[in-house]
C-alpha cells in the first residue's frame, strides 16, 4: 500500500507516482515492503497498546482498508477495548513497626501482586519461605510455627542463588514464597534481601506481569534496615539469619516480638486500544452470510523492559517488530486488496488485532464481541511472523487437523508454488490469535515462517526481512483464502486428535494438563479454562472449556501464577485432584498426569 507515510521510503519516488491512482491491486514486494517499513519504523515506537503511536498504526491500517474498498466495521473500522498495561503505586502504602513509621518508596515498596489490604498483627520470621520435599531434600520453614493471621518475614532468593540448576530455584520466586506463606495461613508478607542475595539492598521496582491476579494478602518489599529494626528483640540481623540458613540448610523460624501495622496498594493503569476491522462482502446471495476471517496482530512490545515479553528485558529500546508482526499485517493488507478486486462467494472479514503480545487480548475480545454470530465464521487464517522465510522456503502451517477437509485441501494447494515446503501441525491451539477462534469451534490455519535470533528483541528490523519469501507466503495465503471464500461447501470443524503434546508456548506456560488457561483473567478467585486439548489429561478427566480451577490437591488456585506453581510441584504418573467450578457448582476431577 502506498500513501503519505511511504513517501520517505526507498520507494518514495514510485509512491508519489502511484499515489494518485490508489494502491496496486496485485500483491507486490514493494507494497509489502512499504507496509512493514512504516509499521516497524522507529516513529511508531514499537506499537504498544494505548500509545499515540499505536493509534497511528491503527489509522494507517484503516486507511489501507478504505483505499482497497473494504467496508469499515465497528466505529469507523475501530473496535475499542480496554487493557491493563501497567501498575502504579497507590496512596495507601504504610508501614509502622512499634512506634516507628517508615516511608513508602524509600524504606519499603508494595509488590505488583499485592492485594490492596491492611494488616495489624504479630510477625513470624520464616527463613526462605520454603516448604518442599523433593529429590531427597526436605525443607519446611513453616513446620512447628504458627503463622495463621500473622505477618511473615522472609528472605528473598535461596542458598544457591548462583546455580541455575539448584533444587531451590523452583521455590525461590517472591510470588512462590508468598503462596507458600499464605498456604500456611499468613495474612501479610514482608520480603527482605540478605547481603549475599543483594549487597546493595535495592527495593524491587513495580512491573506489570500481565495478570490481574493478586496474592490475596498485602505483600511488601522492605529494606534491611527496616527488617533489622523488626528483628531487634531477637538478637539477630538479616545478615546473621541469611548466613545461618545458607550454612545449615535447614529451617530456623521463630516468633518475633514486634507488632507490625502495614497496608499496601497498587493501581492498574488502563488504556483503550483497537482491533481494526474491514469487510469484503460476498456476492453469492446465500453464501455471503458465511464469513472467512483473515487476521494478524499489529501490536508489539513497545520499548520492552521486564515482564514485557522481550528476550532482552534489561534493554530499554524500541522493539520494532518488523517480523512480529508488521510482516503479517502487510500480508493481510495486500491479500485483502487483491481479493477486493474480484467477486467472492463468501464474505471476508479482515482483522488487525491489538494486544496479542499481552495475552491474545484483542482476538479474545473480538470473539466475545464479534459483530456477527460466531457460527457464521467458517474458517480463520492467522498470519504471525511471516517475514523470515529461510533458505528451504519453509512455512509452518498449523490447524491442519481442525477441519475434516483441511488436510486434503492443503495438499491440493501445494501446487500453487512447488518451491514451498510445509511443516504441517494438526493443532488448533497455539501462541497466537487463531487460538481464540479455534476455541469457539472455528477451523483455523496458522501460518508462520518461524522464530529466529531477533525474535522479541530490539533487532527484529526490516533489514532482516526476506521480502521475496514474504511475497511467496502472501501469494500462497491469497490462494488459500480465495479457496476458502469460493469453494462449494465450507469446511467441517473437528477437534484434532492430538494427545497432550507438550507445546512450548511463547510465554513458557506449562500445559501439562492439556489446557489453554485464561492467563489474563481478572477474577482472582480461580483460573478459567479457555480450551481443553482433545485427548490430553484434563480432557480425559472430563474438564471442559469454561470450568474454573480453584484448587489442585486441595491447595487453592487464585490465578495463573498459583496454577503454574502448583503444576511445578506435581509429579508425573501420579493423579491430582482438581477442584473446579462449573455452572456455579463445585466438582472434583481426577487428572492422571
Ligand atoms: Zn510476538
């Protein structure tokens, strides 16, 4: 597509020549390049939801729809929804020990996963906050000590902080420790770093971790100076206790003679963002009510940073996202442009999704507010990271097993370009926007040229894009979309028969149960299941989409973090009892792991 934005690009001269007569309806390398060039330019600052630059991107995409003759849906093409992008420290952060009042920001800070609550209670020192028994190592900091209704003071880290393979590593996270403490009945948590763990004694900084789920209790990170004051009557300092635990490798918990009055508050920063929707109406009087969806997400990681999804979280720099996913957006624009030139039996809905990187939020919002009846969607094609085709001309194509006819149809389409090689996967779930459609019973096709060294780094730039490959993939995707729009009978949805193949999701969440969790869930009273993998352990146990997991082996699950931590502690071959809520009623299912 050529418009005012591309004038400065390397094809600027041609752009000026052509801009008076609209876009070239063919899929051209120049136009693919121009779209990627603009969307991944530094001027858009990494396309982070809620920023003005993200709105420029939305506007650009909408203009290409209009110029191609698409009908804009929702509000002038923009479907608005709200996402939480950050958290900030609230007003109500207080800490008083005895008569001493400490200062928020200087002496202590709240954790991102704190509950907004207050507690005035006694306090117990509980070591590293461990409670595990694994590979012959047993350590329980809560044995023989009553923490019910009290504050718990714990050290951050573990006795082997420099060892990645340490047995303690799975239990050393602040969030895990808090969960272990609340399991034991604690109603408030203070965490402090010993000098071995952090010589400089830096307070944590607030980072939004993409879930709204909190720990249910106030959780504060405090300075050593404050902890030493709290410990005053015990005769120990934080440094003493850290050394003792590291040397003895066993619990050393005790009641501290001190009264702690503290409260914590964090607030969510919410912004509006948009899916961009355009429609090409079908020309068949009957089949035009059937809709084929083609989509690609247009958001990326902004400037990166901790918890952003960046693989270089310590580097604050524009993450341009040329491949992820300006490439996909460029392709759907070009494909739609070409399809708009011909008569199609079915209708084509073109969607650029926002907030994919934050947990598929845009596609999820869309399937819950679809503008149409979801039953009208006969297939969904998702393009995510399609600009880095390798020398073997490979395309990863997932969703092959989500319709009865899919595999045979794709075999036939291989003749479109015999230089391409396909890596087929039957799976309909996966770490991108098609998953939301598959979970609604829509056959899906997910196309990608795969991950690479620059994936989720500031170096995913246009210079690395294989525009020849992008063109090949776009031509093929055009043929696929054309086929789906104009075939006589639409595809028949089926659940694919994958057993619990362990998928390495981009966000690394475990799927040992074979479920797709709603990891952005707002409830904080359980983990909702967005999908169940056919033939997986959860499926066999009778778990269903929409169920809310509230406990595993009797231990409470409030959110995705609790779930992941509990999964970590389960062993293969055993059976776990899982409490779920279905239709407001509690049930217990047995999952064979
Ligand atoms: Zn990504």
